[in-house]
C-alpha cells in the first residue's frame, strides 16, 4: 500500500503506539500524529493540543487507565501535562487539559536527579505512557536513569531491575531470561 504524505518520511518514528483502537506514529517536529484505523485501513492525521504542537514539545500518546480514553502527555520546562480527547467546545484541537503538575518539588524529592534547572529542562523527558493502562508515565533522563510517575499517587520512582540494571527503551512488561528455557539443551 502506498501512502502519500506531506512530511519527510524520515521524520516519522519507527515505533507505533496502539491506543483507543487505533495505531499512532509520532511525527518529529510536528503538531500532528499519523493515525491508522485498523478496521478501515485508512490513514489520517490527528492534531495535538496547540500548546504542544506550536512549540514542538516532546509528547507521547496513550490511554487513560480508568476508561481507555485517548490521552497525550508531555514533560517540558519542569512541568507535566496530561490532556484527554474530548469534543467540548472549549477544547484545544479536540483535547481537554486533564491536569498540569509543577515537577520542581517532585524532582527535589528524588535522589540522583540533577538539581540545576538547565539540566532538568534539557535532560528530562516523557518517553512512554504505559500501554498496560497501569497509570504510569515513563520518564527518561540523560545520564540519571529512568523513572516511573504514578498518576494515582503523583510520585516519581526510579526504575531499576534486579541487580540495579536499568531498563532499555522501550520499556516492556516482561524481560525474557537468557538463555530462554526453550533454547536450553537437555542435560
């Protein structure tokens, strides 16, 4: 299937996100997402909230844990925002701001994160919204590890596996033991 696009194909992320019944791709430096409806196999675009798209903020798409509504989140300038898809007249490109949270105090309570504002702004971003609808937002940093932010408790905790190793990217719900049992030879 050939699809005509009005953006450079190299600007699309190779990894898709399945949320709220559709498949989404982030387009780098764009205020839109590429959307595939698997029922009709039709592509379309979805505009992000203008505050995000106008400034080319890094954002992630996912589902709300309670009801599966489409949501979009960002961590920029020491602030976390989460918006949900809604058809209200007062919406921003069809998105309603669910909540905003100033992360300065949250960051200060987590040991190991940088203390200066410049490193926090440049080196901390939202990497994923948990596809398992657990209410976790995954935050990645340059050189300070990975963290999970709980929507329920509003707490940020460092993510490490047994033995202190960090998770890879993207984060998956299960890590396969190596060598896997089905490859092990019978003794």
